[in-house]
C-alpha cells in the first residue's frame, strides 16, 4: 500500500513535470512580468528620474523582489549601491548661440535651430571659426578618416550624424561614440563640435528630441570616475562647445559655403562620400548652467553558483531602472513613465531571478542580477558599477543586458547585438535554434544601438556582452509597428501602461534569456571574445 502510494505520487510528479515542460503557460508568465511594470511605470513613480524619489521607490521595489527570490544582497549596503551625481541644468533665457557672418550677428533660436549639450562640461563663453568635416570621425582599422587633410585647430567641427555603410555596424558605433570621436578631434586641436542630426537616423523627430534639453545633465561625482582620469570613459572632456543642430535649419550654418544641407543629406542617402569644407561663419556661444548634486541607486543581488571554483565568477543580468522623469507635457501628460524603456527590462531581470531560484536550477557560476541608474544620463550607473563592482573586478565574465526589447508582436525574429563578437553569441545561437526563433542582423547600424545601452559599460571593461531587440521582416506590418512606436512613444509620456504589448511574447523572450544565462553560467569555459573581435582590445 505504502509503496504503491509513493509510486503514484512519483508518477504524478513526473506527469506534472512533463506537462510543465511541454506547455509553459506564457499568458500567465506574461501577466507576472507585466505586474512588475504596472508598479514601476505607474504614475506614482513619476518616471523614475535619476536622483528622484520615484527612482528610490523603484529601487526599493527591486530590492524587495530580489529578497523574495532569495538573492544575496550585493550592493554597498544591502542590495543598494548608492551613486552620486553632479547635476547641470541649462538656464536657456541666459544662454545664447549666434552665427557671425561679415560682422553681422544672426541669433539662433534655441530648441528650434539648435540645442546645447551640457554633458561635456562646455565653456561659459566661446567664439571660433567652423569647418564641415563630413561624418567627422575616423576608423583606423578601415583606413577611414574624415579629418585627414582638414585644418580643425581651434575650430568648431560641424558634422552629420551617421557614417558610411562600408564599415561594420558595431565598429562604427564604437568610433562614433562621443568619447572616441572627441578623443580624435581633441588630439587634432578642435575646440568643439556641432552635430547636424540626420533626420533618417533619428529615433524621434527634432521637435520632440529638442524637449530633452530641459532635462538635467548628470555626470558621476566620484572623482575616480572622472572622465579625464578614466581613458575608457564615454565622456568628452575639454570641449569648449557641444551643440546639436536641426537639419531642417542647417542651411543657416552652411550659407555662403557653396554647399547646402539638401545636397549633403542626398549624398548620405545614396552612400556617396560627404564633402568637407570651411564654413563662412563664426560661431559664438554663451552658456549659463545651474549646478546641483544628486544621489541615486544601483541595485544588485546574487544567486550563488555551486561549483567550488566557478562560483567566484559572475554572469551579470542587467537592465536600467531609471527613465527620464517628469517633463514638458505632450498631449496633456507630463509623466514620462518609461514602461518599455526600461521597466520592461527590469521586469525581465526580476522574472529570470524568480524562475531560476524557484526551479532550483543548478548553476556552476554565480548570477549577479543588476538594476542600474543613470542610463538615460549617458550609461552612468552601469559605468559606475563596472568600474566600482561590488564583486572582484575580474570576476565578471559576461553581461546579458535588456533595454527596450519591444515585445509589440509575437517573437519570431530576434536581433542580437554583438552576436558574432564572442562565444556568448554562439550560446545565444543555440538557444534561438532550440526556441525556433530566427536571429537577424541589425538593419539600422546608423542608430548605433550597440553602444547606446549599459552593456557598453561592461564591454569597455573587457566583458563579453549581448543586447537584444525583437526583430521583424522588411516591409512587414511588424516593422511598421516598431517604427511607429519609436516615432510616437519613445521617450514620450505615452510609453505607459495603456499601450498594447504582447505579454506572452515577452514571456517567451524571458525564457530564452534565462536559458542563455544558464548556459553562460554552466559552460566549461567562461564567455570569451572571438580572436578577430574588435572589442577584444578592452580585455584587461
Ligand atoms: Zn531611453
């Protein structure tokens, strides 16, 4: 009787396990994922701006969930790693930007013609000559240099965003990052930069992008994170002027040079090289900045591995907790909730942690779950964690980062950034094959996605990383949905809880990322850059 009884329980257990393996309830999993977003992207958290009370509540929520999932605290105190910031606000009425031509002054309209970028700590006042330098960057590996033969000494370098199609996307992204670009221009003696934003590579129209100039600019206050002291920092230091210019009004800059913005955009569109020429204008700036200080939070928790040696190595699973807070109202709404950007990624981190703990999945390496602050301020929280890790610096072996993966439709295609760069990519290929999901190449390298989220902070410390986005087919309704989402909801108050999201598709995505995490944790060798990968150079 007893034996039979036990056997029937065992049989039932096996049956339950089998049915669980055969049919995951993605609808229910999707609802569980969405529940986190409902809290994090609710109006109460006021858009989780870096340094705000809403962000602090979000950090406490994540710490609470980490604790419920049995993670070991891995912050500086408990799960929290405090991060201190210097904050700059533009005082626009007290600032000005002028073009001087033949002694005549043309005052530009800030916001309409151009906007100052404060992140580089620009000079309070400057005046200088300007030169148009094509795309304004160089890629030594491809013997490509837009600056060769140009005299930029003491001048403002004006350039068009984007680059030639002939250069691989990830490489181009790296050299176009603010830090790399400025390193090169600074060495040539340039005084500052004006970027003309190519409307084709902008995620949102100029009018909406320009609103972000009222949001505070932040840099890490920790002196050991000072960009000039950290050669891997993504921050330009020593620029007198940093401005972005509305392409629609860029002929104001080009007048008298014999070139027009129409001609330059047409050349860019058809893949022709861009002209380079001196501008017949001097640029004069006056910048008034209000300064303050802020503190925000990274949140970290560890699911320990069990292998006596490998448990001291960490696979990081990350997403950013911050969004852009409260801003100029659009359609009567001023709370920028950031549901997809990036409450969605945080919800995935929480779900993966919960699942791995509940299923008692055997892990050789440890997993470090990480929610970072300050992503929207220039990957600041992740840079702080990557340069001030709460575990031994060299023990981080991978970063699997999720930011705005956009589950707007069923998961058939996935774009994986960094796929060909490391063995982590090979593990992802195996995961995708098993899930029946087709991996896609990045069709829009000009958007520089690979360097635009927190994985880049880890890449610069030599850590192999991957980053993901739902894919689609060219010309498909899904592609249209994605483009429409970027145009209307990206960094707008409508990235909120009322938008349609395919929650079951998100649950399938979470399952794939969880599977990747397990493979990275249990692989015999730790993830490594491919021999031929450009990013291998950051290995320490
Ligand atoms: Zn964002």
